[in-house]
C-alpha cells in the first residue's frame, strides 16, 4: 500500500496568493482528516470527512480556509488569500470505520506539506 | 474542549537508559490515549495506544500507563536506541459512534545519544 499521499511536499508562495494542498487517502479508508502543525500550537485538527462529507470543521481557523472531498480518493485544502501566519506543515490522515461505526482509533498520516508564505 | 499538556518538551538520554514522557488531559470523557512518533520529514505514526478501561499496556520496549483519576498518562521507553530519536506526541480523544477527534499534546523531542 502506498499510504496517504500528499502534494506538494513543499510550497513557497507570496502573501495574498491562493494555495491548494492535495491529499489521496489510503484506498478503502472512509475517514479523512486535515491537521496543521506549528511550533506554537502543535498539531491541530482542522476538519474531518466521513464518506466525503465534512463532519466537523470547527478547527478551521477562518473563512480563508476551505476543504473539499469530491470523491473517496481525493481531498483538497485551500487557503485564499494566504498569509504569513499560515506557514506550517499540513498533514492529511485517513482511517477506516471502526466497529462502533465511528473512525478506527489508528489514524494513518501522510508525509505532510510544508507551506511557507512570504 | 479537551486540553492536553505534555512534558518535557525536550529529552536527552544516553543509549540504553529509559525515557519517560508525561501527559495530562482535562476532559474526563476522554477514553482513548494514543502515542505517535514523528521522525524528521515524516508524518506521525502510531506506536502504542491505551483505552480507559486498561491501566497499563506494553509492547516490547515501550509501555504506556494511565491514571484516570489523576487524568494523566505516560510513555515509557526502556533500553533506548539511537533510532528512538524522534518527536513523540500524546493525544486524547473520545471513541464514539458519531466520530472521534484527537487532541494532541505539544510534543517531546527525544534525543538518544550513542
């Protein structure tokens, strides 16, 4: 299995530009999570999907951030317009439905996208 | 919401010694406590987890203990090796049918000196 795939691995952009991060979950996984990692705030959950439907987006910092999952094998996290404080590593993770109907405990993380907004 | 605090933020140990990382959580409803290891340039990877109905769990050189009353849990690594050098994250969450969210601690950077 290829694991969770994220692209690009690194992104450098200028303030005000639109940034799109991409994620391909592990095949067959029906939960997908987007996280942001910074030195100041650690690892924060931004949003998660189940069967392509957003379940909880309470972690999305503001309206400049949006996430979509048009199908089971692809999700995007978009920042428009980007700001220097958005600089962070963004992780995507996926997992299967567990016995209780919710996600399994184990989340499988991708390698992350390191974003730098100048 | 849940708040997870993790200590220490950095830990340097001699190869062969033990390493202990401690976390506290605030939400008494949390019933699932995983530990993730993040190596340089990679995403976090689950190394061990524990549910609230268990006080201790061991897997080879790593073990986790949970004290529900005090709301704290710890990771113990024995006989540390250079490949144990990484950033370790604890997390707490509620496992339920409607979906579960994990709240992560701030991380501990472990350096094992040969």
